[in-house]
């Protein structure tokens, strides 16, 4: 008790309180009283079990968060002052304060360094919370390669004892490449909700008989740079194993839906990568798009590469052109014939190079790769009134519209109508 009273009169506690409005402090006190009552502590402190149950953080990450908020005291208690001071830094602090707090959070052993084993444990705890404990069982619902994919995007330095670790600077770069993890870790002390940034996993709508490349943990990863309205429901529009490697079919599926979409490519070496088109796919003889587009990799490393603003070569979509200077196909970034990603009309082979458009490396192991599978997903916005048909078809009218759009793509719709 003496420690608690000394903290309540400390300058640090007074400064922490000033970061909140009177209404926020009142709500914070009500939250503390509620959790302390559940802890059966005569409203004096919050126990570890009640704290972790309320915030719903699973695994070693939940234990580490409790330790940080309680200042690692052996009494295993969180007092009101502890909660206020932690949330003042975590939710009201400067970007550097928040980054330092998150780094300490990921440092599960508290030795000042984030080792690879700690990063793996944090990723697993995160996925257990986001996907649910039953779907985040390694070797069952969750492949080991998925966990390693997130960790592989971090840069590790060699330590004297041989255990690689992530420096503070490298940790910040990791957070930029995996923004969903950064959002999740920066929102752990917020009121639990599936709408919290970093916890959203869209519903993936696709026929049950299709084994999709895009898994739920990958979708969560991509939501790190998407608005909440586009992180609710995704509909599979095209799958190469169902529709075949037909460029006409591929484009008609993309064109008929309109709006933002996700292109996922798996090559025959097992690499998984792709791009997000924030606008509808349309026939152009030059680049188009906006800075909301991005590239990504999913295997063997999970990373997102956002538009840098270096140029406007964001999206490419050409069909029916006979000039060699206008390659038919779809692509992202780079330059003509030197794209960040490019799928020619044959769809059986693709090309990819580092690009200043997105600041991406070569997303496949080779600049020229053999395609194993192609998927395209429509990001359904909450404001949309029309539902997009799944990959298996649609009504006759919908298929007519698809064919009509395809004719427009190749520039012969008007001629066929005459």
C-alpha cells in the first residue's frame, strides 16, 4: 500500500493525469473499479487473471503486458496509478514513447534485446488473439511457415552469445513492413473490440471446394494498410484452378466487379506475393492508379510495400494492343517491361523487379517466374449495396455484363452492337 500512495503523489503520476481529459480520467477510474471488483480486492488492485481476461491477450504477450503495466512488481497487482501511467504513455505518448513501450513489450525476457525466439512468441500470441486460439495451433490450423514469414521480414543482428536479435532501429523497420502487427501491439490497452485497428480479419467468401492461397493470417496482414470499411468482407472473383489461365476470363472477372481488389500470385517455387489495386481495373495505354495501391509478399516473408510517391506508375492494365511499346497484361509499379509485378496475357509466366514506385525488392526468387496459382479478391465496402457474386459464377445478367465489359476492354463492344 505504501508503494501505491507514493506513486499517487509522484510527479510522474501528475504528469500522466494531465494527458487525459476529466471525462477520460473518470472513464478510466470506472474501468479500474470494475476490474478491481472482479479481482475481489476490495477495489484496490487488478489481478493478473482478470487483466488478461478483460483485454483478451493470449500467451506470453499477455503476461509481458501485465508485467509492464504493474512495473514488474512481485505482488502481481495493478493499481489505479499503474493503469493511468501506462495508458498515458501507451495511448497519449509521442511516437517515440509508444515505439519504446512496444519494443519493451516484445522484449519478453526484459533483457533489453528482442531475440528471434521472442519475436516468434509474440507473433504466435498475436495470431492466437486475432484468429482465435483454436485456429492458431502450430502444425494444425496454423502452418509454422506463416509464423516464420512474419519473423523473416525483420532484420536481425548477431549477438555475442550467438542469439540473433532485433535492434530498436530494425524493430521500427519491421513495424513498417508489418503494419498490422504494429497496430495490434499499439492497441492492446484499448477497450477490447474486433473493430480495433490491428484485430480485423475480413470474412473470406469463396466456395468450399476451392483451396485458396490467401489464408486468414495473410488477410489480417494486408488489412494493416486498408481502411476499416475495406476490411470486412472479401469475395473471391477469380481462381486459376477453377477458371483456367484465360486472360479474357481473368479480366472479365476483375472488370465486372469494380472497386478495390487484391491480386495474389503463387509461383512454382512456393513464393506468394501480389498487389492491391485501390481502383477498378480499367483498360489504359499507360500507367494509372493512386497512392493507396501497394505491393506485398506473404511467403517466405510477410511484408507490405507502400507507394513511395517517386512516380505515378502504380497500376497497369492493357488488353488488345498491337504495339510492342504497350505490353498486354496487368502489372504494378516500375517501368514498361520492367514492372514491380507483371502478368502477361498468357498468365502462365510472370515478371517482377525491384521498383522505386513501391520501394520493393524482387518479390519472387527470380525476375522471371512460372505461375502456379492466381487469385483475385474483391474488397467489399460496407457502403456497397450490391453483393458481388463468388468465383463460381452469377446470374445470366451478371455474366452478360462481364462479357460486355470484356468487349469494352478490347475495344470491340461498339462494333458488336452495330
